[in-house]
């Protein structure tokens, strides 16, 4: 993306937001995780269709965490009924936009850890009923997400952009993210998230540095999660 196209993109975003303001939608959400915002009732439905077991108290279980590490473990429950299934990803993405419309959001930027939604995901349930349209790559997961989000935008009038997230401790997936940068206009940023207590190896540091450099070269935004466990030193570590 050259600077002129980027500038035009920002102008279009402003124009679309103003249009939504006139319709009564007035919120902008810049920190949203699609894979952390899947609708619980839809996940239960998908799990039943695929013969995937979920806790009996599934909805309350999603609120049962004491710290960030506990919270991140909940992504296993959220992604299990969806991982590896293009139709499920699209349905969940569509529902995310509907939920945003219901709280008067005009525009949001959503982070997606694409590898969590593929057959390579640690949460992919091989014992369940196999999907009709399997998702084996991060690009296939991205396309399914865009289809659902775009369909939601058409039906509910909520605009979106995507930030591709990598997780600490999962740098083996970073090259695939890097290859996607600049290919899809919906993708405006990258994000490094996950458990800050995980030590970053030299290989992972090099992988994240390469990902950030590619993003910078292609005029893609860069964000990091830092300080979420309450230690300022982790913010300093990211800045360095």
C-alpha cells in the first residue's frame, strides 16, 4: 500500500463512520478480539452439530478466571467448536458484527489469531464430525473471517478492519502472517499478544522483529500487548 492509498483508506473510514453516526451508531472500538468475542449460544449450537463436548456450565465457565493466564486458557473453549471449519468461522464472524451493531458500534478493528482457527490449532478437535469446508491455513481462516465480517457489514451497517495477531510462544506461525501482509485491504495491522510470562527465545525475537519490519515496510500498523499482568517492566521490555 502506498501512502496515497493509505490516506484514501483513512478518508473512507471517516466517511463511513459519519454515515453511521447519522444512523444512530456512534461507538468506535479499536481493541477487539474476534476469537475472544464469539457468541456463547452459537458455539454451543456448533459444538452439538459437530459432537464436540463443552462444559455443562459453558457460559458461566467463560466468566470464571482469576488472572490473565486463566483468562487466556478460555480461548480453548471458544475456539474448539470453530477451529478448522470455514462455515463456522464465517458464522461466528457474522454474529460478531451483529453484536457490535446491537451496542451501537459504527466501526471496529478486530484482532484475530488466525492459526487458532485452523486444523493446526491446539484447540482443533479431531474427534468431532469433520467440517464440510476445512480450514488448513491461516489465509483460509482469514478469507472465512472476511466473508463473515463483510456479510455482517452489509446487513448491519457496521464497518470493520482486521489486525492479525500472533501469540507469544507461537512464533512458528509468524511467517504465514508475514506473507499475508499487504494482500488484503481489510488488514490494517499486526499485534503481538499472549502470556507475558513466557520467555521469548532468540528465534522468536528474530521472528517477531521480521514480522514487524515487514509490516513497517508495507505501511501496516504495529501493536503489542504489554503490562497486562501489572508489571511496568514488561512495557519497557516491549519498547526495547
